[in-house]
């Protein structure tokens, strides 16, 4: 008698099953479209494919294994065959709905994976509960292609919660706007004229490039891209390029940038290199009817007037010179303040002691 009483004490009490109750069970059998659970009752618990996942045609053998513990909700105490019909999916949806309700009330930031790109927006799932994010609330800029968000994690806040109408709306945009505003404030608090910073080229136009400095964009004007001459910014920069720039000016919310770093200014030692009387070498950069502009180095051009090209009369520079041609000439005028240099090929030809052609070739 005492042994029977001890055995009864060691036996686990039978779980009382009622509709709507939450039960835990261990998976005893896994079929393609059905799970069989031991829920501590005389009857087995059954979870059909549609009550486990919303994915049509999913093979439960790929999702669950024997021995797994699952918490589920009782849908029917007796499914007609003496088994208890359970739902894992509905319980998860209820949990998800509760999370979303609390997030809506507390304005909590949530993070979830985009499960589907649908017409007009994105669909994300929070523990089985669907949240719709309209296209207009996905970003703070117009997104032409939402497909890039498929499978990505996104942060959002719940701005509308109405589960009865199956209307739960998420908003990513306000978080992005707030984050950028904070970054902008932090950027302007530490940004100073003369400071050298790193940035990312955002887009390139005919007149310059806009550089993202991490909170605000700065304009790198075509005239500030180099000490030399830039014909087309799109041939120098492209979106995504990492660039080192100098903060040239700050006017309210506008930031002017430059790539003309003072220590790289080619005019710093120009007075010595291009003093009057020095013989220099350069390339023809461009021509006009009155002369040719010779690039002596990046950022330093000199004018070779048409009258100074040769001893004989020349109508226009293009008659004897071509763009890209390398020439030697004598500096006949240097104006550092105006950054102007004048050259003369004729002066070399007129010198009594000029280098003979045979020695030049040698």
C-alpha cells in the first residue's frame, strides 16, 4: 500500500486540457504536414502545417525535429479523433500582437526582417504578426526600388495599431530623420573652417560634387576640386568615392569644401622656379587666337602670346602648336599676386648662346 502511494507521488499530474489554454509539449513525431506532441495528457497534441507556419507547402521535417519542445495554444480539446488540436502560429501571433501593442503605447523602437515586398510598401513580421510599412515611410528619401530591402533588418516604430481591422502600421522614416538630425547637430558642433575631414561623394553634377560628411552634405565646387583645371567633375569623381576635403566655409547650413590644400599650393615656390629669365618646360593645355596656355605643373599655367611663339609672323597658335605638345620657353614676366606668368619661345631663339639642335637631341 505504501509503495503504491509513493509511486503516485512520483507520477506527474495529468495536464488539464481546455480550449484556449497554453500548453508545452515535446515533439514525438514529425511528418511533412503535421507534428505530434506529448503534452502530458492521455491524448496527443497535433499541430498541422497551417497552424505551425504561414508558408504554403512548407515541409515541417525541415523546420522541426523529434525532441524539440514547443509551446502552443489549444484550439480544440478533441479534433474528432481523440486528439488535441494545437496552434503554434496563433500563439506566436498573439505574443507578437502584445509586443506591438506595448511598442505602440510606449513608442518603442522595434527591429524586424522584411519578409515581403508588397504593392506600396514592405511587410515585416514580429513573432508572426504582420506589420505594414508604406513606401512613403520606408525612408526619408524617395525609394524607387524597394526590392533591395527584401530580407533586410529594418528599424521602425508602430504608428497605428488596430488588430481588429488587421491594420498595424510601421514607420522607419521618423527614426531616420531623427538620427540624421542628431548627426547634423553633432557635426556642426565640431566642424570648423580650415578643418580637414573625410567624406563620401553622394552625387556629382556639372558644377561640382556633394559630399556626405556624416550628418550634412558639403559642396565641393568644380573650381575647388584641384589646384589644376577640371573640365568635367564626372570624370574625376563618382558616387561612393571616399574623399579627403578641406572645410573652406560654413554659412548657416551650407558647407563649402575644397581640395586645394594650402600645403600643396603649387604657387608656394613658384617665384623661385619661374623667375624671369628661367627656361621652363610645359605642355600646351589650350589655345585661343591670341596665344596658348602652357601647363607648367598642376595648378600653374602660363601664357605664351602668339607674338612670342616664333621670330616669324604667326596668325594663330594652332598653326604651329597642338594641345598636349611639350615646349620649352623663357619666362619673360612673373606676377605672383595676379598669379600670371608670361613665356616666350622667341626669346630662346633670339639668344646668342642658344642650345644647338644637335645637343638638344643628344
